[in-house]
């Protein structure tokens, strides 16, 4: 009865034999989108070729990759040709690619580049907006899936490096259509806690798996968050929009934990260095103060303190002598000025000055009388006025106009005929 049973290996070998000998599968031409692309150190390419409904694993050996004139990457649409075969260890069929050419760029990659350009132009990636990550945080928040390698790595790394930090987990979906809304919700929730740093991320995956972190609402939530955020999405080669918006990008979730908290031994070494520097500084200051104290104690002042008094006494004596000398000079100057005043012409003969001034006054008065208009009127001349305006021509009067004629002894009002 057991003769009809075969092993898994036998079945796999049979399927492999059938596929390898199928002429229709010896040379297959496929088109699709690259996902999960990895370039091996030996030059081989490993990736997944997919469309909207199916996918197939693909490998391209280094002997063939050297012919490619472009760098394959996730999201790129390509045309490939190769042979279909079975990989015995996994029992999965795959295509061994001989040739590959570009066939445009995948829709997700286009959307990624468009959003990246839009947010960059708005300034969301600018370094000026980046918040500084605290060196020694008291509370660190983590937004990621509650299970999986990412949260385990973060928690173990923080506990190992700086166990004094409290870690708050905000469990969130990190994959699928609803993930973006859940991530935004958890970011807003985290802002209600007194956190020093917030880690947002997940483990590695394809561009589809990481797409929630390329959504615009997630990017804007990270940008608007008041807590410094470290983005830790995927592996080191994976870059998402969240990485560019966040205050700091970590290559992996473990790297994010290392950036979020210090190494305990590093802090111990730092404190030790501070203590050494402090001790050296205090020791140097004490030496300096002791030297200064010795210099003061040995100063001549303490041996002969009267030197200060004697020097000041000499200065005081000089000031007194200069004051006396200045006082005598001022008194002599004022006495000379007083003698000049007493011997002046005004004091010795004041009446002669008065006579001189009187004669001058009479001369001026005589000149004024000579020029007086009243004296002219006494000689028979008159002044003719119209409304107090003196006339000097017959052209200035009109018929029937009233005029005033001034004599030396009075006025006459008249009318022009």
C-alpha cells in the first residue's frame, strides 16, 4: 500500500521536470512591475514581478545583469524574458530572467514622486522646521503595530540602552487602506501625553506594504505634530514621504530606538569626563588663588603699610600749596582790576563826561528841529491830506472830494470844485 506514496521531494522534482521540458515555458516574455527588489553583493538581482492580480518571483544572475543599462528599483515597470522553472527548496516556481528593459514607471512610484515634489515645494522638508531630538528623554512614544519584530526591537533596544525612559505604545495599523487614518489618529492621541520623542514606523516590506507612510495626511500629521518625531519605516534602503517630513530619519526601527535614547555607558563616561573636568577646573582655580594670595601676602604694602599714607600725605600737601598759590594769584588779579576802576576817567571827573553828553544831545536836538515839518509850516507852507494820506500832486484829488489842509496852527476842511 505504501508504494503509491511519494515524497515531497519526488513531487517537486516531477513538477520541475515537467516545467523544464515544456517548450512553452522555456522562453517566456512577461511585463509587470518590480517589487521587493534586492541587489545581491555578488551582482544577482532578486525581485518580484507583479500586476494587478498576480505575482511571480524572479532572479537575474550577474552574468545577465551586466547587460542592463539602467538601475532597477521598486515600482518600475519592465519587460522581461526568461525561463520558468521550480526552485526545489521552496517548491515555488519562478522566472530566471535573461533580458530586461524598461516599460515605464509604476503608478505607485509616480504618485510617490508627485507627492514628494508637492510637499518639498511647500517647504515641509526644510531643515528650518526640524525639531531637535532630546538627548536624554524621560518619555518616548512609539506608533507601530503592537506585534512583530519592529516593536520588539524598539522596546529591547531602549531597555538595553537607557532603562530609565518610559515607553508609551500607541498601537496602529501600518499596512492596508485603513492604516493611514489610524496612524494619523495615533499621532494626535500621542500629542495629549507629555512625550519628549515620538517614533513612527514599521518593519520592512514592499512599496505596497509601506504605502501608508507615503500618504499625504500622514505626512501633514507628522509635520504639524508638536513632538519631535523619528521616522523608522522599512529597511535602510527604503525611503518614504514620512522620512522626509519627520524631524529625523532612522534606517530601521532599531536605529530609531538608538537615536531616541542615549547609551547608558556613554552617559556614564560623559558624567565621568565632566567630573574629571570639574576636578581639574577646581584644582587649577585653587592653585591660581593660592598664588595670588601668596603674592598679596608678600607685597611690600603689608611689610610697610605707612607707605600708602605717606604717599597720600605728599599728594595732599601739594594740593594745599597749589590752592594757596592760586588763591593769592586771584586776589592780586582782582586788586589790580579794582585799582584800574578807581583810577579811571569816569570816577575822577564825572561832570566833564556829563557836559560832553549834554552838548551832544543839544546838537542832535538842533538837527531834529531843522528837519521838523512844523518849522516848514511856519514859513507859510501847508499839507493837503485825503483821509490822513498826504498828497503831493493835483492828480491825486477828484471833484467834490473832501480834503484837509494843515497849517502850522490848525486844520481846514475843504471841498474840491
